[in-house]
C-alpha cells in the first residue's frame, strides 16, 4: 500500500538523522516502526540471538541514552514494609 505521511518538523529531522546514522532508508524505518507498533515484529526479538551491539547495528534495539554505570546509592525500605507490599499497592492499578 502506498501512502503519503506528513510529519512534524522535529520528527522528520529525527527520522533523517536515524536514517543517516544507520544507513537504512527512511521508508524502511517507518515500515519497521508501524510493524512494531502493530505487534508484527515480536518474533524478530525471539528469533535473533546476539549481543546488544549486534541488535543495535541491525536496528532492532535502540542504543541507551546514557552509558551503563554502577549504582552507588542503595535504598532501604522502612521497617515493616516489604517489596511485595509496594508491588501490591492499590494505587498501581
């Protein structure tokens, strides 16, 4: 199916940059995004076994915004509160 797509300027610029950075066409990137949104690409994640760098190179995984770093601050829960209590809160639903 052929169609015209009007994008806001910021979105169009981001698409051009991603296309240039990955060496893939804008049309291919948009097609993949629509397929992923519709849940048609879920099998690709299960089929492909590789490192995160390989997934990023293939355009399946987006690179992190910030590099990995070790957490230095450990939070502790108050006495009498468990992590299960936090998961089962009513305000989560």
